């Protein structure tokens, strides 16, 4: 037991951060007995900490470990977890610190340096030397930690770990975390990628679509896609979810996905720091971190004062050896981001020009061409995969362009919907054009809207429920179902 724990003591970071437990732990082959022993101790520590936190009024969500092991692995398969990962609200950090000290845990330090830089907090159980990593967010999430907690804790499930009931993420959020975790470690670490591939095989596509919606709420789509691209079947899923064309990923996400060398993320952060004084302060902290950060960085610093001193002497050499390849990686990522932005700018301008031409023609077309012929005329077959970013831009432009004529009158929801219908079809979004009516003070008022994946793109679902559908047009501009397209459209439109 002691030998297994000693071999599983986390080491230095693989990239960017000061600490990354799995980089060392998951590369060490353990016997089934050793893996079971490590998991047993980890589960007991998880149950003890979570129970104490909940007793103190602090909610906590268990990440990875048993929540993944019992979900995706059979009992006869090994999936060792060398530390405890908990998601806690940032507002409760002081209460968490008090609770962990009462349990006898020792604070080790932060995972990253740099003022304002996202980081986690490391604690250690002295008897087993097992680490507890407290997350206020998850790597790859762009929103602030308060919003991250609100979205992630919105739906949880209860699971039994070491005899105690604890909260874990629900399945869509757990699936999202699988992809974010794979992106966090990049292509060099096989365990998170294996977890993700098992998740891709076990989780229905509709659940992954839910995960992608949650990723949008968390500003985590770039990391979500980067993680999917590391796994077999992941790129195809990303394409089916409409996530193939995105704005350039943030530097840290792009660096992790490319398997960037150590310290590259820190260097990218340095380039983004404003002001010479702030840059110098970050460099000084990186060269000579506080002792707590050094203890989080290496188990040698946690063992003795002599070990800590030796690491201070060694750190400048460690940084110097990795600086050149890290700089090259950062330059490459920045260049690729610039090229992607330029290409998307040109493509966006061409899209706006084409949509503008159709928007100018629609006021005449809708008056001289019956809807039964106008819908097939508006439909345009597309090629390639879906793009969530492209679809959002089409929805935005289709809502904005007809409004340019509002001062002169004549623009209405039918023009907006025909415009969206055409270009969303061209983008392979498989849209539906719906025309409905309702009575308003005895008058029949019409409304047209477009749906993608069963959801209206311009209106709320509550708004369209007020109308009785007359006709729905699908692929090719052909009416769906038994209802024929009306030859005469309503005189008034909302």
C-alpha cells in the first residue's frame, strides 16, 4: 500500500501549470492490487472531505475518479485515480479552508502563478500524502468562476462513494468534462483520451448535443471541440454537432491541443499581460515562486527544506531549457489564429454581401411569387459539415438586414424567415420554414419563423406557440405533412 502511494505521488507539470497530478501518476504502471489500493484510499478521502464540507454548509461536486470509473469502466478494469478533485463555489473558499484544516489536511499551494490567472488550490492529507485539488472552475471554461459554478451545479446526481452519498455532475456535464479534461492534458497523456473515447461510445449523440449547449453557456466550446478532436470518433461528432468552424481558440486551449511544450501557456499569459511593470512582476514570480507554489509544483519541495532549496536552484535551469520550444509554440499558435481570423473575415463579408442581395430582392419576390413556389426558390442545397459559428452569423444577419428597410416600411417576419431559410439550408442546418396565424381583435395575423433542430432561431418557443401552423416547409422547399401551402398569405404580419 505504501509503495503504491509513493509511486502515485504527483510530480511536476506537463505544461503551463505548476501542478498536474495525472502527468506523472497516469504514466506509472500499477498492478491491479496497487490500483485498487489507491482508489480505495482516494474514495475514502473523497467521502470524508465532501461529508465534512456539506456538514459545514459548503456544497461540493466530485469530479473524475469514481464518478468516471463506475460510469465507464467495468469492475475488472483498472482506472486508478491518484488524487481527489472537487468543484466548489469560489465564494465559499474561506469556509472550505477552515473545514479542511479541521480535518488535518495541509495547504500545499496554487496550481498557477500570475495575478488574475485561473488556478486551482492543492491540499494534502499528511498520512497518505494524497492530494485534494479544489476547483472553482474547470480548465477550458471561459466564463468567471461564479457563472461556472452556477451552470455546472444546476443539475447534479447523487452517487455512493465509500459508503457516503455525494454529488456528481449529471451525464451531459460529465460528458462535457471528459472533453475538457482531454484538452487540458493534450495528446501526450492517454488516460483522459481513453476516458473520452469510452464516453463517446457510451453516451447518445443527443446527450453530447446537450453537452455542446452547456459548453456554449460556459464559453467552453473551443476547448470542448479541441478535446473531441483528440479522440477516435470525436471530430466526426463535432462536425455533426455543427462545431467544425469556430473563431480562433484562446491561446491556452490551442497550445494544449497542439501538445505544446512545458511553460508555453505561461509564456502566452506573459504576452497578454499589459504593462512593463506587470510583465516584470510575473517573470520574477515565475523565476522565484513563493514556497507554497513550489510545494504544489514538486513533491521534493514538500518533503524537506533542503528539497525546497534545491528546487529554487534548479528552477531557472528548468525554465531556460524549455523557453525556446515554448516560444516557438506560442508564435505558431498566434500566427495560426491570425490567419484563421483573416480567412473568417473575408468569408463573413462575402456571406453578408450575398444575404444583402437576397434581402433586397425579397420584398418584390414575396408579392409576385406564390409561397408554394417561393419556398423551393429560396431553398439552396449545401455542402460540407455544419458550423455553429456560421449558423449564428446567418441568424444574426437575417434578423438585421430586413430591419434596414423598417423606416420605409414593408419589412416583416416572412422576409427574415425566407432569408434565414435559404442560407441555413446552404449551411447544411436542415431548417424548417413555418407559417402560422392567430386572431388579434378579430383580424387574422400571420407570422413566419424558422426552426433548426426543432428550435426557433429568431423567436422564443413561447412566442411561436401563440400561432396555429398553416404550413411547414422542409428540404427542397417542399411542404411537410398533409397541409398544402396557402395560395394567399395573411394581409397583416407580426
